[in-house]
C-alpha cells in the first residue's frame, strides 16, 4: 500500500524552487521578447526556461527515489530505475537528431 | 509572435491548466485544439507546446500541498514504465503520419473516452470497510466530500499497464499527455476512485510527457515564446484547478470531462472530413 502523505515532503522545496525558476525565466524571457522580438537574451531565457521545465519531472522522480532508498523500498527503486533508463534513451534519441 | 496571440495562448493555457489540474489529464486535450483550430498551428507545433504545458501542470501539482494524500505514487511510477516507452514511440512515429490521420486519431480517442465516462457515472470503486487491505498498488485517503476514509484496491494490472502504454503513445503523437486515457481507464476498469486516479495521474503525467518533449524540442517543434506564454497561463490556471479539485463532486467531474471530450471529438471529426 502506498504511504504518500509524507513520501517526499523533505524534498518538496526542490520541486517548488524549480517551478519558480522556470516560471521566472519564462516571464523574463517573454517580457524581453515582447520588447525586442527574438533578441539573444530573450531567446536564451526562454530556452533556459523550457530546459528547466523539462528537468522538473526528472527531479521529481529522483527526489522520490532518494526517499524510497532511505526506506529500503527496493521494488519502488527498481521501478523508478527502469523509468530513469527509459528517459535516458529519450534524451539520447533527442540529442542525436 | 505578436502580443495579442501570445495573450490568447496565455489565456488558453490558464483554462487548460485549470481543467487539467481539476481532471488530472494535463490540460493538453484542451490546448491542442485551441492552438490547432483557433491559432492555425500545425498538429506537431501544437503538440510540442502542449507537452510543455502538460509538464508544467504536473510539476505544479507535484510541488503543491493539495491532494498529496490522494496521490498513489507507487502505482503512478509503475504505470510510467510503459507510458514513457509509449511516449518515445509516439514522438518518433508522428513524423510518418498525415494531419488527417492525426485528426482522426484525436476524434476517435476523445469520442470513445467521453462515451466510457458517461456510461459509468455512478461507479464509486470504494471499499466501505476500511479494514480491508488495499494491496500493494491500492491506496487510501480521506475524502472531504463524504467525510470518511476511502480505501481501494487496484484491479486488472495488465489493463492498467496496457492503457498507460497507449496513453504514452497518444501523448507522443498528439501532445495531450497520457492522462486522457489513464484517468478514465483507472477509474472505470481498474478500481481506482476518480479523485485518486486524477491526482495520481496529474502528478505523474509530466514524466509521461518527458518521454516525448525532448524529441519535439530537438526537432524544433516547440515555439519558445508561445510555449512560455502557455506555461505561464498554466501556472495560474492549475492553481485554480487544484483549489477546486477537493471541493468538486466526483460525478460532476466526470460529466464535465465527458462533455469537453465530446465537443473536442466533434471538432476533429469535422476537420478530418474537411482536411
């Protein structure tokens, strides 16, 4: 049975900080884009925001698995490891396009 | 992109984020038709932007406090194994499909799910005796609506895995996140209450989208300004959805979802005929 209430509370700040980071990068990038469309800084900020955004789910499962390693929940750790390997394949496919 | 289209995308993102967080389906199902039908972006560009909003919605749900007790993370991560594989296959496969084929897939999927939801409105999937074990993949939580603890068991695991894979493929093909299949299937066929299915899927759907999003990004199908505008809209809208989720009645959640899906299906039947 799952025990989700305190599962990754300790690492919640990581998820929240990442949401604030990608949100801030995108707001700043969008404001600069409106002032000067496709300027170097606005493009870099928008791209940084998108990369930080895509990092969010990966951070989420890494922090969850850290908590489960501490609890020695090896079935959960194995399931997460499989997902991490799959995501590695996705990144490799994207990088080699 | 001009100021007014960006504001429109932001507003659409807010609506998509609200409904996505409320229904656990990521919001892409609402945003893709808007970007495609109203703003005239092609399906791949709409899907690329939508995938970013799906990740944003999921990240906000994960980082928030609401619904944390309802999220079944163990079940969620298990279902991501087939979902991420499906996402990669969908993102790679979309290049070989025509717009018309994508419209037909969109219309079929949304129509079937709307019908399934409407035929199972009163199913509760709740074990009334809280002493019955929920099993390895079931769960329990306190339901504000009825004021009592809810216990449920997962049934038909192979079905749940198969649906998650299909949801991943659709996420990769259409950019709608896998929740569009996962939430109704977990609820209707696998014994998971609507609220647990929606909360678990909302928290995990970003991982499914991550199975496709890097491919779209590398392919150049993500328009950064529009994606940022949509994500900022989602940041606002999903907070409203999370606030509404514990207060909404399960039956009305299902009806809302079915009506929205039926409308989207109608739009894409028309587009596939006229394409």
